[in-house]
């Protein structure tokens, strides 16, 4: 079998209701994942683009988070209604859906390479 051209990771992390960060599961990530599965198959991408469940992607403040690899495009606030547009514009057309992209400067987490020079070869 050929390798997948892309993976679509959908955060399905679930936290307690008391957690102030909330969770993608509580915001509808299961519906987003199912929409990707059904719409990718309908578009003829069954063994070309793989929708995957993901644990926490550390972008809780951005709502349901979706990452498309190897493109390294991070989407936030994704709803099941947005999935068709992501498939049409990004997966098929090669252009990320700008209104849903999380800008690099807003991604949470620590860049382990920030402030350090790349290793030099001997």
C-alpha cells in the first residue's frame, strides 16, 4: 500500500468540566472527525489522506484544533461545517483556509530551538 499523502489530526482530548482550558471533545471534535472521515471518502481520498484522532495538541484556547501534515498547517475553532471548505480549499486546492489558521505567533508551547544556533557539522 502506498503512503498517505497527508494526515489530518483532530484533537479529541477530553477534560473535566472544571478545567478552565476546556477541551476539544466538549467543543464538538467527534463531529469534526466524523465529517473528515465521511467527506474525504466521498471526495475520493480514502487511501490518500488519513483523518486521525489526536490527544491534546496544546492549543486549547483555539477551540477544536486540527493539524494537517506534512503541511504543518494548524487550524483552530474548527466545526463540522468547516470541514468541506478545508477539504476543498486545502486538501484539493493546496491553499489553507486563512480564516481558520492559527498564526504561528499564537501557537502555544515552547520552541525548543528558539534562541539556539543549529548544530554545526564537523
